[in-house]
C-alpha cells in the first residue's frame, strides 16, 4: 500500500519510505497474530487479513521521520498499536452484535461471541508482549492508552447521563479513538530517537487528528452514496447511533421539524423513513456545522505541527489534515 493510493498528495520520497515501513509492518503483523492453536490462529488472522487503512501504523511511520525512520523498534511499535486496535474491533463487534466487519463476516458472527472476545484478549496480550520488548516506557504508555480506550467504551455504553450530549460524544471519541492515534504518533517519535519536544508535538497532533478522523468517518456514513465509509450508508441512523450531525440537529433551533421528528424516534428501521431522514440530514444546517467541526479539528492538528522542522515529512502530515477535512465535503 502507498499513501498516494489513499489520496494523499505527498513527496514521493516520503511516500516510498512510509510505504516500505507499512509493508514491513504488514509482514510482522501476520507473524504476530500467529498461534499454536489452529482456531486461535485463524480467528486472529481474520481481521488482520481483511485489511484496513492502517492509519495508526501510518502515524507511527510519520513520527519516525523526525528521527531515524529505519530504527528497528519502529516496526514493533506499529504492531503494538495495530494489534491493540484490532483487539478492540473484536470486542466492539460483540457489544454491537455486528454481523459484518470490513466487508467480511465478523468474528462473532462466524465463531460466536465467546471466541471473538477471547481472540480479542489474545491480541491485547500479543500487543502487551511486544510492548514489553520495547521497554517499560512503552508498556506504561500502552497500558494507559488501553485504560483510556476502556473508559471511552464505558462512557459510550452508559450514555451522557447528566452531561451535554455533544460534549459527551466528543469525549468518547477522544478516549476511544484519539488516544490510540496519539500513542501511535508518539511511538514513532520516541523509537526513532526524535527530540522530546518533537515527540510531544507528534502526540498532540495524533490526538487531534484522531478526533477529526473519527468525526469524518461518522459523517461519511451519512454523506456517502456508496460504501466509502466501510459500511452501508446510513447504518448509524438505522441503528439509532447518535453521531455529531444528529446531535447538532436535535440541539438546533433551526432544524426542520420533520427531521427532528424522525431523529427523535430512535433507530430508523423502516426503509422509506430511513431514506427520508438521510436525505433531510444531508441537506441540513447540522450537517454543515458538523463538517465545519471536522475542519476545525483538522486545522488544530495542523497547528500542532508548528514545533516540528519544516520539510516533506511535516508537509505529509499536513496533507493528512487536508485529506480528512476534504473527504466529507
């Protein structure tokens, strides 16, 4: 995979270096999900083989450009974050009773909830084992990131309670998604030997771009006419998952009365009502406001790059900001 294939307009030399790192990460990932138990091995390979954007390893590789990008720890660090991410997907699919993941039957649909949960646990264990080989700082950081992931999942599960729904939603994204993005970029800087001020800037960038990335994914679920988002458009509406455009619509004084009525009803399973709600939401002021929010996070991420030295690596990370902001336009 190359970054240009994702739509990033970046320097060919950076594209080649990062793509070479990603190829090595992919090879190591196959080895790291292996198990002596054939069932565990097959189930653990299931999502790894299904592919994905590998955005977290990309952030590790980006961060490594500010030190020694060929440091051997970089591949291991990228595997720690990707294995952690894959493990959360196994658990998420059980909680969501999902039948499909990345265009293939989910692990829980194929092998049942118990196997899916235990394979997720196995991948967490593999990530922790690799982190231990990188030293105590990596272990502490991976454990703290995992704690944030769990806190985010709990917050999503119990709902906003007495807090503002929009603030709660953004908090969940920061914990569930942005925390691992921040660790990914930090790992790249740490294990390439980049200066401490660069590592901190990379982590700040990762945290902010992680929020922008998740928000843009949620908007694609509404805006795309295809499976660009990785799932059937309008899935969140059908399942009653209140993403940012829906929350803005429910909170807005200028929201169309019919749209408010449809969104207030919870999951929209009727095909005709679903199509109506999707069409109204796409043209709403709430959708425009959500796009502006994505762009504001993308611009904040770009600002976090200021302490880093100018050059093609910094430009590539800025290009990712543009890519995320523009993909929902």
